[in-house]
C-alpha cells in the first residue's frame, strides 16, 4: 500500500522521548554513566583525587593514564553500543536529552565529519576532568597555552604516549590547535586510526577523544584566566623564522609517517 510523505507519522518526537529515559544504556553499578553520546562525570573529580591535576605529561611517562576519569564503555554488548552510536549519529547536534543529576558535570559534544568536538564552555566547566594536548608548533605553545596542556605536534610521539601502555581507565582527552581546523584534526585522526587497528569495532582504548571547537585563538579570548602566557599567532612576523623551521620539520614527520605506512602495506 502506497503512502505519501504527508500520510507518514512523525516518529522524531517519539525517538527523543525514548532517548530521554534515564534508564537508556545505564549501568547503576558504575559511578560514571553513559547516556547516548553524552558523558556524565560523577564526583569525585580528578582535582579531588590528585594533588596536582595540571601536571604536564612527560613523553614516555605513563602516569597521565591514571589521571583520567574512569568512564566505562563496557556497560552493554558491542551490538548495543553500535546501535546507540548509529541512533545518535543521525542527529549531528549536541545531545541534551537527559536532565542534570545533582553532583555531576556534563561533557556535551557534537560530531562533524566523523570528529567529535566540545565547546569552550564545556572545557572550562570540566577542566579538572580533562587531559589536554596542544597540537600547535612549539613556539606557539611556549608563547602561551591552556593551563595543564601538554605539547603534541610530532605524529611519531603518538604511539609512545597513547599506546605504549594501554590505560586501565578511559581518560577524557581534548586536542586543540590555533583554530582546531587542521593540526589537531590530523593528530585526532591518527590516534583514532591507530586505536581502530588495535581493536575490534566498535571497541576503543580512547573512546572519549575530542577537539576543542574554534581552537586556542577563541578560548584565549573567552577564558584568559585559564591561559599560561599569551596567544602567539602562527603567522606572527616576530616568529617567522621559527614558523618556517618548525612547519618544515612537522611536514617532514607527517610525510615520513605516510611513507612508513605505504611500506608496511607493501610488505603485507
């Protein structure tokens, strides 16, 4: 029987109602619950658990893995996880179906081109529960960066930082660069691709990986009190020499990584 589009019922309100149920994909045995694509970070926060939450990460040092928030991604079967991801990916907007719970913080994010982003306000409100990586060039980072951020620009450092030792907890990781349009996206995709290759879909060692929307340029204006130093532009004439040197070095590193992957495929 044929039905025109005008005769078809509108199921969207029903979908939203179903998604708003507090029992949706919730495991009460965990202090941290996952509702759809949204994370509810329950107290105590990392700042309460660690005396120095803004301690920077040293390359090769795995202590940062124990600083993250324990967010369980194993509260349901892989099939159920996949169904939930498929359901929410169609909305492509910040998820806001669940009511606030007393004593919890919300990490709200949205997806764009298969990359998860969080807004500056979200980072500011949940700074103590987030591990930050600054993906700009070194002269930019040394000029000024968000408090507690660790510099990560070399793609060859990704494996030693993230995959030398697999974390037993699931830290919330946020990457950023000047505008969060290229360099942090490159690092993001490299981390996620490596993670995918080490796991059966949809499992991940780092499911809570995000990029700061609009980058450091915007965050430094909105929350200057959270910035160490000052905002140094990538194209600043004062640092033109450092820019050329460090850009060339980073480009060579990415090209070497691409060549390494091609050679590995040939060997296979």
